[in-house]
C-alpha cells in the first residue's frame, strides 16, 4: 500500500523476502515468525497476496501438478529437475520436494539467464577489464576508472536484454573503488 516512489531500500528488501517466501510455500506460521505479524494476520496476508496475483497462484499450482504427474519441473530454457520425492509417504519429505519443485523454475531460470549474460559479457569486455565474481543476480567487474561508465552501460544493456521475456528485466549498476563501496 506504499507508493513505489516512497518505498525505502529496507522496505523493498523486506517485501522481497516476504514475496519470495510466499511464492516458495511460506505458510502463515513461517510468515508470522519471519515478519512479526500474528498468525491470523499472516494467513490473511497470504490469502490477499494470491487474490491479487491469481496467475501466480495458478502457475504455482501447475508446477505442483507437473512435479507429481510428469516427475520433473523445468526452467524457461528447458533445464529439468526430477521430482521423485513429491510421491513420498513422508509429509516433511513430500512438502520439501514441492517447495523445491516450485523454487527451481524461478531460481533455475535466473541462473540460466545469468550464465548466458556472463558468456556475452565476457565477449564484450575490454582487454583491461575483468569479470571477477558472480553472486546470485550480480556480477562484479573490475575496470579502469575512465572506462567504468561505458562498461557499466554495456553490462546493463547486455543483462537486461539477454533473453526475450514477457516482462522487462531491470538491472541497476553501481561503481566504487572497492567492493565495500558498492
């Protein structure tokens, strides 16, 4: 309920954690523990979340069904993960397998896109510029200061356009003299 322009960095971080938690099966108890909301408020929050995002709920349900019926789920680019444990008679094992089955297409697709981006970036980097580290959805590049703006723009354009998706990817670039300044 907060206008986007007024959302702070901490609020965005908290919302991102709640968003991914709910997407991957966080229930009312888990949400209440992680957010400080009481159980009833957490249950209502999750219900409202999926009322506002019925297509997401439908997609998550389809992943559960695919995992059970076909025995695998896959990334947007076709990488598969077998899901035999969704048929386990052990509730804890079965539910963990469903959470993994829901998580994999999202996280796996992000990993696939990152790998594609890293390959393209490596082809485009100037000789005196080096890709040092990849962490989740970030790439740390070392470049001469005079080239940092151009290299940053190349990174942003490459990562945002690495694969045609129904939504536009948004990439933020930051520069600094060391990793701590980023």
